[in-house]
């Protein structure tokens, strides 16, 4: 199995980052320190993250959730439900959609 799909993964400010081995992370994602991408109580219930997703410092996400492409996740957000449509910004505890503008920092 492959955890990271494609290229362009960026790890900012090296520090503790926990990613469950069954989780899937798309191309051109940007992960900051203190992030936890983990399993819920149910075995194999792990996040699937689309392409070009910016994950801010301290974000925690867990369970069988799907995050669409071109998203931004605000620092400290707790993500426990899917945002499959992508192209938005989510933040808070629990995370909610706070903007219809997603990750606009595209690769060149």
C-alpha cells in the first residue's frame, strides 16, 4: 500500500507528525507540525485526503472521512467528518466550513 500518492508532499517545520499507515494523502499536500491523521475505533477507518490540501499546525483528523482537493484546514482544527466537495477552508472544533475559498497556493 502507498501512503502518499504522487509527488509534491511538503512537510513544514519538522516536528511530531503522526500518520496512520492506512491513511491516503494526495499529491501536492502541505503538512505542518503537530498533525495527527489517525484511525477511529473501527479498524481501518482512516482519512483519505485529496490533492493540494494545506493542513495547518496541530490539526487532528480521524475516522473514515474524505477530504476533497484544494482545501485549507485551519490550525488546531479537529476534523471528524467528510468535506468531499473540497475547494473550501475548514476550521474549528469540530471543523466546519468557514470559507468557499480553498487552497489557492498552487504549485508552479
